[in-house]
C-alpha cells in the first residue's frame, strides 16, 4: 500500500508513547476540574476558570479518542491499536463519573447571576449561547444525586439495544442460500445491499424471505426489547418533566415539534410520485407485480466504468468548483497531504466516514474500488470534512461541533453538485438515465423511507405514552398500514415485510432517523440555489459551513436560506424527486 494513500497520524501524535503521555495529561486536567467541585459558580473568576478548563479538557480528550479510533480502524488486528482504543474508552468512562457534578452545579446559575458575572468578567461573553441553552434546559436538570441515578437509568436503558444486537448479530443463526453463481452465502444483514441489487429475482426473493423470516421467528423477543426501549424513552422524558419522549429528543436541539409533524404530513400528502416510481419500476423490470425485494435492483444497467482515484479526485474538484477556489484548494490539500485513507486493506474498517478533532485537520476513511458510487462517496465524506474544517477554523472549541440535524447537509450538497456536474457533462441518454435512476433511489431511501420510519416511531411512542403495550401483531399491522399509505396499490406487501421494523437498529435511538429526511430536504434546497446561481447562494452556504454549533440548528440553516420550520423545503425536495422521475421516464 502506497503510504500516500493512507492517513498520516503523526500530525496528531508522533507515536503511541506520545499518545499515552497526553492521555495522562487529560486525566490530570479532569482532576483539576474535579477539584473545583462546589466552587465553580462561587464567582465570575471561578466560573470562567471552570468553563475554560472544561473546554481544554474536551479538546484534548476528543483528539485522543479520534486518534485511537483511526489507529484501530486502520488495522483492527493490531493488538496495540486495540489496547489504545479500549484504554481510551475505559479512561473516559471513569472521567465521566468523576465530572458528573459539573452540569448539576451550573444549576446554581440564574439569568441575573450570569449577567452579573459576565459583566464582571467580559471573557465569559464567549459562553453566552452555551449558558442560554443550559438555562433553558434548567427545569429538566436535577441535583448531582438524581443526575447520577438518571445516568445509571440511561445506561440500563441502553441494555435493550444491547439485547437486540446480541440476538441479531451474535446469537441468531442465519440461513444459508445458494447464489446464482452456485456459491453458498449467508442470508444475513451483511449481504443486504449486494443481494437486493442482484438482477436474479428468485435469488432476491429467497434472500428476503430467509432474512425477514428470521425476524418473524424471533419477533416476540425483539418486540419485548423494543417495548423496553420505548418505555425507557417515555419514563426518562416524564422524569425530566418533558411532555413526551419526542419533545425530549427534539428539545435537546431546540427543534420545534412542528418540524417533525410537517415532515410526516408533507410526505404523506406527496406520496404519488413515489407510487408512480414504484409503478415505473414494475414496468421497466417487466414484472407482473412489484415487491419490496424489487426496489433496489438497478433500473438502468451500470456502464461498468471504473474510475481511478485520480480521476475521481478531478471529478469531485470540478463538481465543487462552484463553491470557490479556496474551497477546492482545501480539498486538494486533503487529497495530497494524507487526510484520507483510500483503499480497502486487510483488517481495515469497512464503509466510509469523516472524523475530526479540534486543532487538527479532519480525516476521512474510504474503501475506494473505482465505482461510480465510490466517486459519490468521496464527495459525500469530503462534504463532512469541509464542514468540520470551516467550523474548526472559525469557531472556538465550545461551538466547533455541529449536531446531526445539520451534519448531513454539507455531505448531501456535495453529492447534489456532483450529480449536476456529471449529468450536465454526460454524453449519452444511457449515462443520464443511470444518474437519474441513482438519484431517485437515493431520495427514495433517504426522504421517503426514513420518513416512513419516523412515522412508525411516532406511532409506537404515542401508544406507550397512552398506556398501551407494544404487541407484535399491532406493530406489524401499523407497519403494513404505513407501507400501504406510502407505496400505493401497485406495491405488494408480503406478510414478511410487516416484520421489517424488527430489523431496523436505528429505532433504538429514538427520534433520530427523521433527521436524514430533513437533512436531504435542506441540502436539496441549498444545492438548487447554488446550481441556479441564485444571488448570495454560495456566500450564504459558505457562511453556514463556518458556524459549527454556534446557534440552534434551525437558525443555522436559515443562514443558508432554508427554514426547516416551514414545510417548503420538504415540498421542494419532493417536487425535485418528481422532476427527476419525469426526466427518467422521458428517456426510458
């Protein structure tokens, strides 16, 4: 492996001995904070010292964690890397308990006290938004003793997801089936994308029946685990004086609940394009009826074109050039200075991600094999890289990170710019059809599908909050009803599909998945403005990238010209889906 195609981690720590010495320093910093217990709100000087120490500690421990993860992900068989990764986790757990007093002690602050302190110590003005956000949550935070109990309850609540993972990953014996090439494969979740994209329908059907059949077989255990998880969500929300589990989940990001309701209502009212797409799929694939296992097979045959990594770089640079030469200069630095671990390798982590620590440039992991999808993955992950780069550059540590509600915007904007570039420069109808088809599948799986999941979560949590149990039969019935609403009459809902909810691990992170749908809606709106050369579209988007978490996510997206409290961005994204569909139909 060419080392230039791997990470240069010496930018963070010269070696593991250096890392271990810095970990010791982090522990000392945590001890310094712990020694201030009982005094951090005594006066302005103490408060500033405590907040500054907490920032410095957070910056250091984050870097230690990021390095440990990357070092391990490069080679998971490396014993030293595994030791460092587990050491970081163990140390942080101990420190979290040591510093559990910090937030509850801030409860001593009032608005008037904060104003008095910040007047006495102007440096405290840096923390205005942090304290404002904290004081707004004050009624939901308790004293140290109760917070420790709730933290332990939260840890116990995580056990339901652990039970689910142990069952579905470690204990279940998935069936083996025969692939079209005569080889035997295991019909588990690892094969999901590959098999459902296979042109052999009998193979897809057998895989689907085998995989979902396992979840049906264990539905009582999974139902109990999910019921426990939802009950925990609802119990914690009630304990913290929130009106509902959804209210608690959204309040943490200051997201109005209307955003969630707007998403579900707007998508439900605009399912006809999805249903038209389902019918188009049935017709193009020459099927008498269409089932779930027919939704992923490519409508248009891939050209089988392979891209070199160098070609992929040039395409991504050209596609994003509309954002400015200074933007692409940073991308070139990422390509040339080992910010990216590029190719698959033995014992390397699979998939792709971007990661960052304040004070260092961001990194990205890829597993590049030269497909068109890999080119889109580069654009996607480098969108995250650029968001982190600019947030770290323009924000202090305390506001440098951004939440999941805005996290997928930059990555998806990059994907949209790449699609537009490739589509504009395509040389044939077959190339255009491939791009349009991929675009439709991406929007279907991210906007429509994730909203269906969000719809289901809403139903289950409302049921538990009304004192109703989550019985397998009722959940399957509700899930079937959602597929009928979203996918229409042409779509056949197999009995096994009604058990699909049982294989979605994201349901154990309550009210999380809706953000994928809102994210793609916001990104589609932003990208359209950039592509259409709307006044200040690039400038406003570039400003958004610099803001990190310095304001509530709804307000940050307004900077980029998108108001997610209004259903318009969702309607626009759905209209874009329909426009893309009509273009594909015109070609096919």
